[in-house]
C-alpha cells in the first residue's frame, strides 16, 4: 500500500459519518403526483419454518423513484421538448430507456458544502414560500468562510428538515426554496449537484412558469438535484464542508432514485 492510499484510508476511518436522509415511512412529505411509500409483509416469522426451527420475514415495498430522500437524474426534467445537452427542436423520450442522462450515470462522490440560510437571517427556519437568492448563497459562503469549487455539491438548509416535523407530515405545502437567481449563482459556481431539506427544491410560484429552477439547473446546466435531505446534524456539527457520498440504485433508464447520502466530516470540522 502506497503512502497516499494509506493516508486516504486513515482519513476515512477518522471521519465522522452523518446520515443526510429522512426515514422512509408513509408520512414523509412529497409532491402530490409522487407515489407514497408503503410497506407490507409478504412473509412473517412462522409462516414457513425450515427444519431446525429457522424462519424468515420479508417485506414488499412500493414507492416512487422521487419519494423520500432522492436524487433526480438528468432525464427527469425536460423543457420545450428537450433534455440536457439536446438541441431545442429535439423531443424528450417517453418512458424509461437506456440513456446517458438516466440515474445509473448520476454522480457518486463530491466535495460538499452546506449553506445555512436560516442562520444567515437569524431565524430558526425560513417562512413558507421564502426564496433563497443568489445573494443569500454568496452571503452564507462569506459568513461560513467557505468557497464553492467547481464540481462541488451545495446543500441548502431552510430549516424545514426537522425530523419530528417530517414524521408528522407538518410541512406539506408551499416550502421555501432556491429561486431563479440562486440557481443562476449555482451555475456560475459550476456545481455538479445541489439539494435541500424540503420535498420540492425550488421556491414555488415565481411567475416564471412551472418549475423554472428545475429546468434551469437540470436542462440548461446538467446539475443534479437532491430533495428531502436531513441537514440538522450537519449544521449542528458546524461542518460547513465535508465529503458527500451519494449512491443511487442502478435502475436502467430511471429518472430518479431513493438514496441514503452520507457526509464524511473530518475530525477538525467536528
């Protein structure tokens, strides 16, 4: 083993691992068009017992690919009939099929930055429908003394990710989110991925057409979007920067996948 590999392994073993996912249960907030999470038992202990007394339990899960903490593939969003990287006169394909934009090609590991917008504004959480602007993102970077490098993942905390509130379905309408100026700033920074602690990443009802931030980030710039994150422990640890691991399921042609993103926080950031 060379010295560089040994140092890498040593750093990983010393890192604190924070789970940025929300628990999957039927109460998790979602866009109304997204199928809910359901789970039922198809086999319980004692239904079938092997010689010697061993038995097993097994569940059947049903959910949308954009339910719970999930990542959008770049084939999830089209605008004016085209996907990311296609000319304007193209037509987005219908249904799942092999594609360089599908979920099996989504990114895995990034340098991560979390920007705490409520802390910037001196509140516990943003108000319903609040917009996070490009200036907000710039000011949060300055306040937290962080720089966003090209290819990074920028996670935006709104304060709506409180786990107890999520479990009771408390935030079901009109979430705050990044607005179009915030999306433009992220594109200027050349981020590869961005996410937030709400069930819909962007500020709703901006008067710029439906879901303009999704269209701008995904179709125009090829930026992946993560929704329904849990960021509370990350900001409580004062870990503004970290290594982010995102591993979607390899479902060929799918437009999204549930994920369990992990933040690796170095000892100096605890």
